[in-house]
C-alpha cells in the first residue's frame, strides 16, 4: 500500500476525494499516512463519522503525529462539539507547541464562547491578535483622554493577555461602567478590531427605572442610597447611604475621582456618622449585668489612594480619624474597659490585592489579599494597636460560557494586637454593615446590633454553589446552597464564639436590570439547630 501513496497524494491535491476513498480501503498493515488521506477525503465529502474513524485509527498508529488530533478537532468543530475540539487541539499542541494553526484554531473556539481571556492566551503564543483599531459603541460621555488611558493596549499592536487584564481592571475601577464588555472582530487581512461596549452610568443611572432601583433598594430596611456617577464626565463618583432606622441611624458619603486624570490612580474621601443601639446580652461576658441597650455614637472621616499596578496587582493606602462615645454600658471588668473608652482614634490603613491563579481556559481564578490597620487612641496610657487580615477567594465557572453555574470558596483570617476600640472588633454574622458573614447567625436582635459573635481574632470559610434558574433582560434568579464555618476569640475572654461555628442553608439571588441585587438567605446553625432568614441588597 505504501507504493501507491504518491498516487493518493496526487489525487488528493486534485480534489478527487471519491478516488482517494476507493484507494484507501482500511487494511491492518496500512501506514498512518493512508489513514490520514482517507480521513481528510471523507471529511471533504462530509462523511463525518467515517472520517473520524479513519483519523482515530491513524492517531493510534502514529500517536506522535499532531495532524490527527488537529483534523479531528476540525470535525468536532464542524459538528459543534466544541469541548471535544478543544481537547483534541490541546493534544495537538502538546505534540507541537508551536503549531500556529492549532493555536489560532483553539483561540477562535474560545472567542466564539465569549472567553476572550482564554483566546488571548493561545493567540499570543502565535504572535496574535494584532489590533487595527478600537471601536467604542455607543460613544460614552466620559473624557476621551481618561478613557484612552484606561486601555493598556493600542492599535497596530498585539493585544497581550496581561494588557487585557489591566484594561479590564482599570475600566472597572473608574466606577462608571456597569459590566463593561470588550470583544474582538476579525478582519479580512487577519487583524482584528477591538470593540468596547461601555454600558456607561451617568448621573444617577442610565434610566429613571435603573436610578430608582439603585436609590430605593434599601427602603425595606429604612435606607436609601443616593449616588451620582461620572460627574463632569471625568469618572468622579459620589455614593452615599442614609439610614433612619432608630436603632442603626447612619449617614455615609464618599467621593472618588481619578488622580491627575490617570485611570491607574484613584483617590477617595469619605465621611461616616453613626448612632446605634447594641444588645450584647448574648455576646459580651465582661460585665456584671447584661448589656442590653448600649449606645454608640461615632463619626469618622478619611481619605485613601488606590493604585492599579497591573491587572493582577493593586494596592491602596489611607488614613482615618474618628471619634466615639459610649452610653448606658454599665459596669465592665478591667480587662474589657479599654475597649469602651470615649475619645479619638487615628488609623492608617493599607491593602494589597493580587491574583495568584488565572486559568481562563478553565474559567478558574484565585485572588488573594492582605490588609493592615495601625491605630492609636488619644487616651491616657493607651498603646498603638495593629489589625491584620488575609484572604483567599477561589472562583470557578464550570461551563464553557455564561454564568449558569458558579462556585466560590473563600478563606479569611484576622488578628488584632493591642487594644482596638470596640467598633473595630470583628463580627462573624450576617449584618448590613459587616462582610464577615456566617449566614445562620443574624447580627441584630430586635433591631439592635450585637447578637453575632465578636472578637479580636477570627477565621472564616465560606462556600457557595449557584445555578441560574431563570433569566430575561430584566431580572435573573440564581439559587444554590452555602456552607459557612468560622471561629472568633478575644484575649480578654469577654467575647468570642466559644468554639467553631457551622452554618448551612440556601441562598436566592435576584438581579434587577443590572442595577441592584437582592439576596435572600435561609440558614441553619448546625451546632444549635437554630434557623435564620435574612434579606440584603447591593448594587453592581
């Protein structure tokens, strides 16, 4: 059969596919080359199953030949079996890492699945894609010079995966684009146009309905969120919170803006005033009598600078000054008394966030963060204190595209050295002013804070697994189980969880018009058997 290979090659070049098929009837002693031409001719005739059989047979005979998995990927792609096509192309690239055709083919499949990050990973290995121009549609109102600085790539150059990540991070940090999208459009000359869909927010929202949803999402719990975006068309944003709950009155306002017109640097200034009632009967053990109605008044102001070093590294630093006073506390023991002193505190905060793993083809990331807070109370005989926190967040989208399924796993820990004021204690529980959630431990009782465990040191693990159960252009519903576990302690012995806590339950997320999210939790405390139901809202 080897002697007729030249004839088979000639017939194949001439496009005589039927003749090639007749001459390549399978035989046990055929070389892999015969299987290759038979499979290719059958593919030309669109006899896909027979073509696949011939190419699979050839792959078994020549397992080091990258042509077979490459052509099998072509058949799978034609039949829209993209997962199988990607698997075959990865096999081909293991045999020939510099196979430009396989790299471009694999990148194209990822691009069709709206996974531009994975597409760039493989295109870049082939020196692609070269961007001819950047189109923005619809035209945004933001200052063109500021927007241009947000793009870490430019026309007439290859778009590299790290530059894509940096661009995404800068665009999000501007705070005026709700779910911005970057796409590539292929051109006849082999280059690409980059198309940016901004989804820009201006004023209080893109529409009256969106603005009302964002503003009034907290009305069920006596809160509104006045916000204005892209002031002076320069990504200057104002966000605020006004709460009139008699047990948790709060007024918060924040203004953020690019620093010197740079999308890489941003500053933020804020003012936060609170007047709260706390019920510590279940969580504070350092008083001769139960502390049922402690009053806390606090006002705090500060400023911070945030820098985007790259798409995988950010840092921020800032300073806060606050004053607080406590009332109706009762008698507390000497070890706990320093936590409840009236007076002023100066604090310096720093944070570093890094993405340590990014596998775009697997849609899997791990983000990390470290933050510190150094403070000093302006009280006689007080010493400086230090708080440090660390976190890891793993996120996985198991499907090739979309977010119908999403799993997250987060681990966090914090420690305090010295005596921080009471309002800087960590809290493990679900509460609107707290982000360390144990979702079967509600942080309020009869409207008063203090029912969730408090302390100076903690460890917390959160796991979620969500499935989109319904969606349209206006509302999306996601449902899934959660599992939380954590412990908190305090050197004074006056606070703490007295062991590990374990919560499980179900969470329902309702996303409204890309403007607001409502989350409903039903949780069970697996230690005590207690149940909890809670609802919370947030913005995009």
